[in-house]
């Protein structure tokens, strides 16, 4: 399932990956040498799926989500990863999270944990052995649902399917919000109703502020067969949060989107069966960016020994120290390096 890459307290580089439908396991890796990724530890919790994994900014605390627990309490588990070779459980929280935690995010000593696809609860983990719920956010709309939350600069960006992207002040100050009192101040929805992921960024070249909202549409998904996916990336200009505008798209004809990451003026996007895509998002963003030729590179992970052989199903990317790490639904953790194109010599 998902991944997180970080620099450990010892200066080496590590990754953690979750698993989907695999008995609640999560794996820890030493990725200091990306050409020789080494599994160094693993944990197993009472769950069917560990969909999401996150690590704190100081590299000391990891949180993993639980779905499909035998007692249906689900929730999340907190680990001390100061030594990723010997991961230690230090706490857990499941109160009110019985419907399953699909996604989590760690920000400023708080965990934002989705509950039953309806809301996110905010937990203070300054004492990781005793997490305390301090706040919660849920839309007041008929049939509302939520898939994901990302927190940056005191703003929580949630992906709410047909209700679109929702911006909530949880400490930024723009609307007087805090973790104890989250305050919504902006929202943008689009017709497909398939908003699954969101990533905020400010363009280095224009100064405009955007949220990239990704669809997830999976007709007839079968985990034992090559994937078929649809949907695309919506570029929403939130420079004026009172008047957000969708200004551009990135739509791959043969595949649909999943998770994404922006670093500088480059977008790294997982397109499931379409592999990893690297996209130039510099300058003005208008219209169909795919047809404008903004794709810099692509990589499809074909593995004859994968769960489904030779069937790329890219879940999520993360750039780290000059490499791009990404998780593959069928074949695990990968690392690639973007290099200049070699000119052909006649």
C-alpha cells in the first residue's frame, strides 16, 4: 500500500510501507543505498489492511492505520522508530475509530486520522503512549464522505469525493482555527465526484497557489488481475481562497490517478496501471497539460515475480535526496533516478 521515506536520527535513510489485504503487516527498509534496498524490520497488527503509514518530522515516531480488525475497533498504532532496526510499539488509539482508519497524517505533534470514511479526528501525541483526542472535523452535507487528509502550514486539505477539496484552518491563523477548533474556510468540488487525493503547492515560477486534486475511478477492480483505472488530476487555483478556479488538468488516456507529490516545479504522480509519471508544472498552468507535452519521464514497474506478474499498479511516489521512491501494489518498493536524456548519435 502506501509508503513514507525519511532521514533517521542516525543520518541514514529509511522507508516504511503498508500492505493491502495482507494480515496487517508493515515493513521497514534501509534505503540509504537506493540500489540495495534492505528490509530491516516488520510489524504485524490486528488488521486486514495497513493502508497508510506516516513518520514524524523528527524521524522518531511512526503511525500506521488499521482496517478490518478482528474486533472491529481498528484505529491506529504508534511506534518508536528512533532505531528502525528495532521498532517498538509505544501506543495505540481506537476510541471512536471503529469503522476503520484509511488514512493518517502527522503534523506538529498531532495525528489526523480518518474515521469510517466520514470525518477526521485530531489526536495530540506529544505523549505517544497516551494519545488524546482534541478535535474533529466532519462536513455538514448529505451523504458526505472523506478519503484522505494532508496537512501543511497549519491547513488541512481533505479529499471528500463528491464534495471535493476542503481547506480547514487547524493552526495557520487564516480563519482562527486550531487542532481543538478546526475551521473550514474554502472548498472546491467538481462534477465527477471522485476526489480521492489532494496536494497543495505554490508555484516557484509564478507564485500562484494551487491544490492538485486527483480522481480515483476503478471499474471492476480485481486484485488478482491487471488493473483498469480512470480519472485525472485537476489543477485548482486557490490563490484567492474565496474564488477557487479549476484551470488545468493532466489526463493520461490509458490509466487513472492515485497518489501524488510535488517537489519544486515537478509533479510525481502514480497512475496505477500507467506507472509513475514525472510532470513539468512550471509557469502558467492552463488547459490540458498532457497534450502540451509536459511529461518529463515515465516508469512502469514490470516484475515477472509480482503478485500479478508484469502488471504495473503504482500506488504512491515520494522524492527523497535525488531519487524517487514509489510503492507498487503488485511488487513492493522501488527506487528510480531521473537522469538527463541521452542524445542519440547518428
